[in-house]
C-alpha cells in the first residue's frame, strides 16, 4: 500500500473512532509498526491528527464521523425514482425465510419500502435500513459492531466482527460509487474493507445501481465484474455498459422507473 493511501486510511480510522492504536493500524494496513509510526509522525507534523501514547487521536471531536462517502440524506434525493424501481425489483429476488445482507446506501435503503410481510433474516450496517425493518416488518435484524459514521448513518469496522463472521447469507445487496471495466468502484478504503467482510458471508452478490453509475473509474476497486452475480439497474443503461456486464457473465436486470423490469 502506498504511503498516501496508508495515511488516508489512518485519518479515516481516527475520524471514525476518535482514537486508534498502533497495533490496530498495523493490522488494518498490513504494515509494520515502524512504518505506521513514521506515518503518524508525518500526519502529526501536518497537524492532521495528534500523536498520543500507543497511537493517535483526532485533533477535534468535530472530525469524528467523517468518511469519503456522500451524506445519506442528500444522496437520497438523487435519481430517487430509478432507485425505488431498482429496489423494488431487488426485493423480488428474495425468497421466504431468506438470510440476506443489505449494505448501506440510498438505493439499498429503498428496499425497505417493499419488504412488506416477508420474514427475512437481515444483516445490515445501515441504521436507516435497520430502523425501518424493525418498525415496519417482521424481519430479524442484525447489526455488526464498529465505529459509527453519523453523516452516512453506517457502522463500519475493518476488523473481524463476530456478528459478521458467524452469519451466512444467500444474497448480499449493495450499491457502488461506479462501475467500469475494472469492476465495482468505491470511494473509501475503510468502506471497501468492511464490505469485503460482508461479501465473504454471502453466496451471491447483487449490485443495485442506477444507470448514471456506469463508466466510472477510480483507484479503489471493490471487486472485478466477474465476481458480481447480478446487477439491477434502470433502462437508461448505455448498451455498451450492458454488453460489458453480459460479457463478464453478469446477469443484468433492467427496470423502468416504477416498472418491473427485464432480465438478460
């Protein structure tokens, strides 16, 4: 891992938890203690964190709850009609009594509107998803442990969590910052690590993205296209993007806003 990426991960971990130890950072980054300590010295010199005995802490508690991911409330209104149609179709993939994972994000959140009386077992790191499922459905809900990111309303941890490790799901539903030839793109190293933990516990990966997410590129690839089982998107998807998915062996389900959709 390059120094700039390590230091970004350190800052995000400190922002989320307030304090993080050197031992935690060596495990998170896969780096040696001397390397981590040098990174902390450099970041402290830049006044981006405070070095303390055994680790580092945020300079100001206002730094807490930051992560390189759009705020949940503001992102909810973008392409809302398409997201609802995609979410409705995604719920139809669930079978009675299914164990599933619903990742954080606004498109996956809209799934909660269509669960109805399905009795599902749901692991989710999303507070909004958990809240709606508990209040309006008969689903069993499990939340993982980790740091709370207020603006994104997520619980994230790069470490091995028992609630995740012991869970077995048939389907994992997740969104993405973008999809390109390299695969699924995310915006944050901590998010990628936490989502990879979740992905290991599911048999199949279902990605929910509106058509604006295609063609994006980035340095943080969550997984290749070949590791995706199904993509649910809207009918505005570019034919070339759709062909790219099909060529990679991905099942593509397209929906019109408010419609049921078709499968390729």
